[in-house]
C-alpha cells in the first residue's frame, strides 16, 4: 500500500494507506502507486483521485495549487486548499 498525506496550511486533511492516487500535475495528471520513483512536482487546480483499493471507484478531492512529493515514505501533497 502507498502511504498518502494531504496537507493544507490549516491542517492535515488525510493520512492513510491507499492503493493509488492520481495527481493533477502542472505538466499533466500522474498516478502514484507504492514503489513509485522519487518525484517532486507542482500541482494545478484540479481533482485528486484517491483509489483506496485496486478497481474501486476513486474518491475525488478538489484541490488548489501546491506541490506533490513522492519519496520512500509515500506521497505527500501540500495543497493551498482542499475541499
């Protein structure tokens, strides 16, 4: 499982283990699974899709701007705002 955290300036919105997250990067959407290569990207206003298990309907979270970082610990999204 991929450890996923979504953080805004106000609070920690999510911290959970999921199957996959699709991130709205400024250069295009990208999916992150467990074991993804290290990556840092800016993100655009859009929809973050959280897949809790393989094949499940993803949960959509609207975000505004920020950064995404993938490292050995998982995926951290630092968003300006999350709804």
